[in-house]
């Protein structure tokens, strides 16, 4: 059922990772993405992998969550791996049959890319698992605040994100209801060619638009009633304060980065 | 002291190329601080439009509206008025802004630019006042209608208003949700809050200490629930009904039984009938 | 005679997941041809899930729904024809209007049935008449109508399919007293003229008392009561125990009974209660 969709994947907890300032977490996640692309040899990648495992351990999230976020990209992982196996022809040839030409180099780069993708997914999902959507929008708002100089209003951007997050489940539910109602009047959404199917969406889309406008009108009124006047003069209940641990965390990430670069230099480039 | 006051309030609007629509034609109404007033009237009688005037969402085209002696027509008064008069709308889904209950309640005080510690204190207090503290970390879309509406009330309370203005807050709720909201309102009123409740449910109006009935943009009846509901026939012509026990008394009186015309609840009604039997 | 027979109907949301929830379990009952059945129960009692099984919007996990003795899921490809025979008006049906005129919107159902132009025209006009919409409104946009008119137009859209069973989910929700009154008397008239079986889901005991022949009370996904209106309201204490109320006049009579007066608490309309109290007073009051 559509109702069961949870938006944002926040998993409540109170681990070290949960407590890190969301702004810093956002920065750390970007750092981690860089880390994943730094290694040029297996030692470097091993370091990234171990570091990721350590961070996952610190987050105290159940391991099934890790599986849940990896599952949707498994196909992608498999696909790129197969491509690598087929198209990278380096090192010793293991097997050759027609145009299929499997080499040790191909296998290595396939494994390397697979591990990279999985690390990327897990690393970034850690951010959404340990940060509430509101904290995240908050962090984006504040990290982007320097953009005010070039007339981009980060408050409006964040407000839009918040409202979208708030109303997506409501609209999902609404779509569900309208679909049932039109089905009850014999709307046929399962058969016919492309044109017919697109046409069959009209009885759903129009009511959905109408109701969205009605909601937007109501919401604007409710916000005005609550003295909303844009970002000017607004304060926030939840203050973001970076603590020592946030800066220490950044230091650790940087150290890992430096470590990987040194491994790159020491062991040389064995992988792409 | 009058919390809200409308003096010969008129409101009309004109769509392009259409005849002007007159919504309010001379409303005089004063609502005392601390009172609980129910506003009744069929759809299109102008009661929502009146409510929007008390919140400076609409400005009069004639006459005057005063909120705690501040004229709504002065732009400088707009935000002080909106802080003093909190408004709750019909659809609970459409007035919650945030994805987390407590952050939604914080929205109003944040707009007022209060210091964070003060906001925190007000949010906790407001959630406690509507008995929703246990849900402070929840996402609004998972709550029942009655719970959502209580969160909306908390969001308004956190601005420390003197008056709550509710536009059919129970219309979309089930009986359980309606009870929750009404209990909350009655309790807040006992603690000194001025409550103005627009409703279509006569049983809810019976809980107020004053009932104002509107028709065609005017106030046509104004009095205690007993005084107003005793006029069953008049109400029927206005497209309204009376609480069932009142209707029962009216039917009995019509058949010559000497029972008061202004009984509102089953309890009162049963008591009066018992008294008659024992006589 | 039963037009719909429900046999051991069970529906579970999110089966085998941590969110598993039994919405209804083991519901068995018959709906008589031509009756007006009121369905009551608080939110979450399973009544919405139940009615969506009757026209095949939901498929049971267990059990069967028989329409005129035939399992509606016998041929899943034909489920659409079941929806034409069992019409369903959802809550706030005016939110589903989408055509640029009322006429076209009412015609949506009949058009989906593949009827001829003349037949569609006849049905649209007749349905509009049933709900009391003036012919002059038919060419207007649904968005130019008042709230009550929109609601009636949306109900006409289902009536125009001329279903044998008409299910209405809280048709009076959110309306003012006059609007509620119009909808209720319209439903009664419609049923009187056409003899359609009507199922009315509502939170209002007063509405049920006014129009229903029998009442189905659902609680916790099961049938708590299924009986005549008198019989159901005479079990007021049980109703209160499952979080439902009784009409205020019934409550008044219960209070009298508790005080030792001999009254029949099965009375549920103002007229019935008036008659009872008059006989109690034995003319003393007159």
C-alpha cells in the first residue's frame, strides 16, 4: 500500500553518527565520496572499506538497513561489473570463447568498481539514515547561506524542500483514493495502447492538480496566520552547533584521505 | 474588555465583469475576552469571511474591525493581530508545515523571531496543553484527524494568543476526533482562552456560552445556547437544526406537555421528564 | 433474498511484513435485495476495507464475495463489470470531478460501460434529476458549483451507471445541516423509485436512525452486530463499550430507564420518543 511509503529513511537512534551536526555530516558525506574515488590500488580500497565498516559500526544501525539500500542498485553493480569483465582486456587471459575474453585485469576492475559503487551507496545512505529530513534541509539551508550574495535565497529553497517532504505522503494517499474512485466508475487503467493509457491518466491527474492547488491555498493561508513573512527575522528552535567531535570527525576523514594518497604513492597505481 | 469587535462590518468583492458579491452586510458583534462563542449558519452565510476579518486575512470594504482595540485596517497591526488571534482551519492536513510534530509547533514562534530556548519552552508547553507530548517526534501524516487538529491547535497556542478562531475544525473528523478537539477547546477556555468556534454541529454549539447565528451576511440570532435553540422553528428556516433533546422537548410542548423549551442534553431532558412523571 | 453474500472474508494489509495488519477477519453476512443497510463503526474498524471488497476494488486474502450467487473474482478480467453493478461513492466524491462540464462528468461511468449516446444522455439527465441538479447546471464547469451541488453531481456520476447496489461512504461528511438533509432525502427518494439496494457508511447515528432498515456495526475488523435499527440501538451499552454513541433521544430514554421508568429504549427518532413519553405521562401533561 502506498500509505506505507516512508519518506526519507531516517532511522531513530542516538549513536555518535546521529549526534554529529547535520551540516558537518553533509560535508563528511561529500568527503567520503571523494575518499571512494581516491584509491588507485587494493590497499587504498581496503582502507576505505574498513573505514566504512567502522563508521557503520559507530552508527549502530541494523545491518538489514544496509542490505535494503544496496538492493535497488544491485542490478547496476552487476551490469557495470559484467561490462568491465567483458571490455577490460589486461593481464592474463583466463578464458576465451568467441568475443568473450576474460582476463585477470577485467575481473579485478569489475570487483573494484562493484566495491566502489556499494561503498558510495552505503556511505551516502548513512547520511539519510542518521539525519532527519528536517535536519537535512536545515543543514542545506545553512550551508548554502553564503549564496545570498548571488541572490539565491536558501531559506526559500529549504522551505520548499520541507513542504515537499511534508506533502508527498499526503499526495500519495490522495492519488490512491482518486484512483480507486475512478476505477469504481469503470476507468480502465490496465489495458489499451500508449495513447489510451495516457488518456486514462487524465481523470486522475486533473483532480490531483485541483486538490494540490486547494491545499497550496490553504497552506499559504495557514502560514500567514502563523505570522510567516519569509526568512527575514526568523529564528529556529533547534540550533545547530558544531561540537569538538564534529571537527574531530572531519580530521579523521582527512587523515584517511591522506593515508590513501600515501598508499597510492607507496604501492603505485595498479587499478583504474 | 472586548477581544474582538466588528462595527458595521461590510465586505464585498467583484470578479472581473461580474456583479459585485456582497458577503457581509453590516455585522455588529463584540466578543468578550474569555468567552466561548459558537458561530452557526448554513454554507455561504458569511461566517468564514467574518472569521478571516478577525485575523486580518481580509480587510473590510466598509466599517471597522478591532482586535484588542487594534484596527485591522492598519498594516502595522497585521502581525500583532495574527499573533493575538490564532486561526485553525477545517482541513487538518493542509495547515501543518513540517514533517515532525514538534517542529511544526515551533513554526509560529520561529516566525516571531523568539530566542531558541523560549521557543523550546513554548513548544513543550503547547504540546502538553493539547495532550500530544507523546507524539512530538512523529510525522504528522501518520496521525489521526483529531490528533492532527490538536497539533494545529498547539501550533497556534505556541504563539501565546489571547484568542482561538476555529473555522469548522471538526467538519472532517470522526466522532472520536471531534470529542478530542472539543474537550481540548473547553479546557483551554476554562483556563481563560477566548474561543470562537465556527461549526455545523449543534451539539458542539451547545457547549459554548454564547451562540451567534448568521444568515445572508448578518447576525440574526445572538444569545446563550438555551435562548437560541429554544427557537427551533426560526432555526429551521435558517437551514439549521437543534440538538435532538431540544427537538424532543419542542415536540412534547407541541402536544401540550409542560416541559421547558431550552433543554440541550439528554441528561437535562431526562431529568425534566422524570420531574413530570413524579408530579 | 441476498443480493450480496460475504463468506468468511479476511483482508490483511502488508501480509508477512512487520507492518502486517488484519483489516477485517472472518466476515460472513448477507445483504438483502432492496434493503438500506447502515454501516457504522469507528475509524479503523475495517468498514472502509469491507466495502471496497464488495465492488472488487480490493481482493480478499481469504473468503469470497458473491454477487447474485456468483463469486465476483471468478473471472478477474471481468471485474470491471462488477463495478458497474455495485456502484461506489467515496468520501468527498466532489474531489474526483475532472471533466469540463457536469454533463461529461456524470457521463464518465456510462461511457466506460460502452453504452450508446442516447442511452448515456438518458441516464445523465435522469441521474441529475435524482440528485436534484437543474438541467441548466449540466453545461457548467464542476468548479463553478457550490459545495453541496458538487457533491450531488459526483453522486449522480455513480447513479448514472444504474448499479444494482449503491454504496455511499459518508455522503454527508462536511456539509451543513441543510446539505445533509438534502443528501439523505435524496438517497431515500432514489431508493424508493428504483428499488436499489443501498449501503450507507456513516458516523452519524441520527442518519442511520432516520434512513436505515438494518444496521451493521463493525468493530476491530469483525461484525459486532447486524440487526434491525431497533434491535441495534436497544443494545446501547454494548455500542458505547466499542466507542460508539446512540442517538441523543435513545440516550434520554436510557437515562429514564436507569432512573426506574419503564420505557422501551429501542426508540430512536424524535417522533418515537415523543409517542413513548406521551404515553408515559398518560395524558397528565395535557
